[in-house]
C-alpha cells in the first residue's frame, strides 16, 4: 500500500452510516502505550529516539492487523502529504510539525492507525463511522492485545499504563465523538453543553482536535481523565452523556423546524444555493455551508444529495486533499477556484 | 381604465430596451407648470385648492393625450395603492403622504403621467425605457403644448415658467436618467462621479428619488437648475455627461471582468444562486441581488434570463406590487416568504 492509494479510498468515517449518523459523524478511540525499558520520547536523545522508532516499526509489523499496512517516517512525508494526513484525522498537527524520529502506521482499511514516537511511543487509534464507542473500543482492545504480544508495554500495578503526560496514565484511553450540533449552536445552547460536560469529566474541541476552532458546528467531545476508572467506566460515562447531547440536539432540531420553519429552510436552501453557485470558495466557508446542508438532509429539506456525499465533499475539498486529487501543488488562490469547480462537479451542477 | 389594470400592464420603462439599456434603465423628463390667476398650492386655502384641482382635472381631460387616462384623487387611493404608484415611479412619496386636494392622471400606456396640486399645480412627466432624453423631452413638449391649449400657464417673459420653488423656475424642466452603475460602485468610483457631476450642474439620487438611498447600485442623475438655460442646453448638458458616465461604467465593467474574472463571476453567480434558493427575502436584498444579476446578463455570465425579466421581478417584488399581484394585504413577514416564492416561480426554479 502506498500513501497515494488513500486518495481513491474512502475513510471509514466518511460512510455516513452507523448509529446516530445524522448527528454523530464519527467515533474515535485511542490508547497511549510506551515501551518498557526505553526512555520516553521527551527524555530520549536523537539516537535513542531513532532506535525506539525502529523497535516500534518492527513490533507493529509483526502484528497480523498491520500485515498490509502503510509504514511511514514522518520526515519522509512531503508537506502536502502531511497536511493530507491531518485532514484525514490520521495524524495530529503536532506530529506533522515535529518530524524527527516520528512514525505513522496506517492499517489497510484506514480504520486503525498508530502514531509512533508522538508524546508517547504508541498512540493507537481506531475511527468508526457514526456513534460507535463500544465497537471502536473493541477494535482498539483487540489490536492492543495483539501488539502486546510483540512488544512489552510499560505498566504499573498501581497506576496502570504509564504515559508521558499524567492525564493519560491509567487506561491511556481517550474516546471522542465528532458531533454535528447545528441546532444547539443556532440556539446558543453550545456554551451550556460545554459547561455541563466539563463538570462530568468530558471536554469539547474543534474540528481538528486540541486547540482548534469549531467550524461548521462540528464538535469533538472526549473524556478528560484516563486514570482511576476502568475503560468500561470511562466509555459508559462518555456514551451516556453523548446520548443525552444527541437527543437534546435532535429535540432542538425538531422544535426549531416547527417554530422557525421558514428561517431554517431559508438558511439551508441559501447554503445549498451558494455552494452550487460559487466560483471562488475557501475551505472554511465550504465546511460551514456543508454543515447547513447536512442539517437540511436530516430535516428532509434537502433531498437530492445524501450525507455520504456531503462527508466526501467535506474531506476532499480540504486544501491538501484538493491538491492530491488534482495530482499537483495548487497555490491558495487557485485552490479556492478549483474547490468551487470540484464542488459543482460533485453536486452535479451543469 | 382602472388602477388595478396597471398590475397586468408592464410599465414602459420595464421593457429593458432602448439605447444603452444594459446600463441606463430609464429616462424621465418632467416639467412644472402653474395656472395663471390661481393661487400657488402652498399659498392657497383648502377651498381654493379644491377649486384648482377641479380646474386642472377639467383642463387635462380636454387633452387628446389623456382621453383614456386614469384620473385619481389621492385621498381616494388606498395606502397600498399609493405605495404601488410610488413603486411604479408614478407618484412622489411626498405626494402620497400629503393627500388633501391632490390629484394624479396616468395616461393609458403609462408613459405619461401628471401630478396635480403637488408643489406646483402641474408636474407632467414622461418615462421612457433606456437612455432616451430627447424622445422623452419631445413627448413632454408635445403634451405640454397640447395642455396649454386648454389651460393658461403662468409665464414671465423675464423668468420663463413660474414655479413654487425657484430652482424649477424658467424651463420648469427636470430630466433624469436611472443608471445601473455596478462597476463604478464596486471600484469605489461613485463618490468621484458624484463630485464631478455636482460641479456640472447635475445631481445624483437614489432609487426612489430625492432623499432616498441608492439600493443595488441604481442611481438617478438629473439636472439641478432649470433657469437661465434653454431646454435644449439643459438636455444637451445632461446627455453629454451621462454618455461619459455610461462609457466609464462600460470600460470599468470590461476591465474589471478582465482583471477580476473569478471574483465577478463568483459574486454574480452567488447572487443568482441565493435569489433562486432563498425562502425568505426582503425587498431591499432582492434589489441588491437583481442588480448583480443584471450586471451578469450584460457581461454574458448569466444567460438563461434577460434584463426584461429582471426589471419585471424588480418591480413586482416591491411590497405594494407583491400585494396587488396577490390581490390582498400581506403582513411584512409573510411578504418576505411570498416574495421568495414569487421570485422562484418567475425564475423557473422547480
């Protein structure tokens, strides 16, 4: 498998299926692990980091889950390709920026991937479409079990899995769900949700994770603490609260449509009209318009396009994806023109 | 002829034809006249005003030009109908507000009309489509000559025609052209045009004349002084300067399309897309969007609709027209919904 093969493939989370897929875009579960007997990344020198990376690559290669996987050294990835991987949520922005001795493994189906020598030696993640916490966790757990046959992870009977940052220690687990909270955003209930979940051990982030803004009303909600609870407790808590948020979003959508029918229809149809008409469009405006259309599909206002197509356009119009699809570097201004051409083509505008 | 007959008729200036019609929407020429031996409107009491109105109606009725005309007393016109007449540029806002002893005569083809007991006893106007100053003047002159056979106008050998306000004295003439100056507005050259024409004895106003704002880059340019020059001199000066403005607008459009092709196309197509998609839309947003589409038609960017249709939508979506077409009063909020329905129907959106 080559990196360019990913372009023609569709990320699992793009399917637009799975439970609650009209509101929950995707579920991601990751665990942090470190090799026993090897200096942690931040403490190791250059030589030790390189040795660790080689050990990690060798260990992962032994796992049957990664038989046909893509193994990458971050320093050998071009800038556009790194951005491409960030856009696909396969790499964190930090991992893309600090490239020395860092690695990435992407499983063939693009469901599982591993960051090597990130803050921790191993950051194994699984992304599933829709609201699928348990399934994603089961997949992570299976892979983790298999990996531990080929490598020995640092584990304390008192603390659990040891990690570079204490917030990850214990289970090393972070589960997050990407929610599309249009109605809660429109009715200014988002801040209330944010306050409420903070008190329940959860946190809310933007479209590209930590430190990024929410664009197009997409919010990532994840557990904040990994220590002191079992994996099951953490996942149960997350699942329970997200279920509540989803049902609140759903109620608000229905209510809003009842009370503000024309305003909602107007907003959605204008977004659709603009997306189908624009001749220059930025990536962030595209996300905002697609967000409204996504809501419109759920509310039965937009009927000639489905969520899968919207998810696809959302991903493929990101700057690096656009360039990968075109097969060449495109300067930002031309990108905004190409993006509009691409969108109109995808939406079947004559 | 009844007032409601106007709804199904199309105002002459809507034809979207005539010289320079892509930039010059319509030309209007009016003369102010007063009856000899009758107190001027502002000096007359109620009884005298009523007597004057009757004399005026009787005089106009004798003219063959107004054989099949509509004769209206403003106080007998409903509020919606008055607004309807203002939207058609057949009545000034002031004439619609101060209703006592005021009259209106609309010639069958809606090309010529007369305000009676406005600031002056007679304000005779002719509207032609496109940039047609001389033709409009000829029509006014002919009607004026005919009217003067049936009524005696106040005339001084020293000053010319006498009027209530000295700025109208002399010829009593005001000629104005409604210009669509999108490119000059987009490139911020409008203020320069305004300064330049002020020094040349012209003035620039908004869509509904004196004291109104320019909406959708429509500007009315007219002569400021009626005294001290012959009618020919006044019209020549106006025509000469407007020709220059039109050619400047045309050059800027072409230039702008060359330099900012995608920006222009983007703006025009988004406007068209929004107009075809909206479910709620105000009258003023409609004018702005139609303005961009009108430009798009001239530049060959929009091909499936013509200027005539745009002019028609522009007029028929005005608040009173919308209600007249619907045949009932509609509250503002519902009007914004109806307006969007009407526009989509007119533009053939499924």
